[in-house]
């Protein structure tokens, strides 16, 4: 099952302007995926698309990165029928911490995030899971907007669309004096 980009547009997920992304990079196109996760029917569609993409992989636990990844993991855990526990990983002082006291040792995890831009969060999540004794089955995203992320594990995305993003010092919108759009 594929989901057309137009359906994200209809939900008001895709916004244009001048945005600061979580990665610190700037962009003219921001995908507000919380709007997608807060729509129950659409969340179910995302879960079904994800189930197909991840069908070849074996895993017993999910790990959601940050708020977006946590919302996606929750959306997957319920209607998908995974009945899988999930860990929430949040960023503290530049590194990802794994919440929940249960040990990760021996678990095989699907790392879940909403969007990847630079791959920094994913790379650090994969490292944190391994350091905690978990094994990575793969990484799942709603949107891969990167120009390619170098990871030593498989990565799949429901939508793959390269969208320009810049470091703040090279952002043409900043150079043009365009104010930030309110998220
Ligand atoms: Zn800018």
C-alpha cells in the first residue's frame, strides 16, 4: 500500500515558508507530521503501509525517536496489531537517552522516526540501542527527505522525497531576510 503525497497535502501536513528543522537546518518545506498522527484514520493507513515495508524484518520491540518518532511508534503499536512494547528515545544534551527501565539486551528493535533530514538522530539512535545491548532490525520513517543517509542497517520510508535543506549559514531564505514561519 502506497500513500500519495497529495493525501498528506490534503491533511495540511505539507507547509511552505521558512522553517528551522529539528536538525538545526533550514528549509522552505516543512512536513508537520503531528497532523498526520493526530488523524486516527490516517494513522491507520500509515501503520498498514509500514507493516508492508517492514514485513521482511523480524523484530520484537520498537524504539521511537523523540516526540515524532514516539507518536509514530504509538500509532504502529496499536492498530498495526504489533502488540509490541516500545521504547521512547529522547535527546538530552546532544545524545539520545532510552526511557523505560526495562533492559534492551537481547531485543531486536525497529527504530522509528517521523522524518530524516541529515541522519544525525538516526545514527545516534542506532548507536544508543547497540550500546544498550539491543540489535537493530532496521529503521522506519514516514518521510525520508535526505539526500541519502549512510547507515549500517536497512532503512525504509513510506515517502522518499529529497527536499532541500541548508545549514543556517548557507540558507538562501536567511540571506534574503525572510522571517521564520510560525510552526
Ligand atoms: Zn534560514
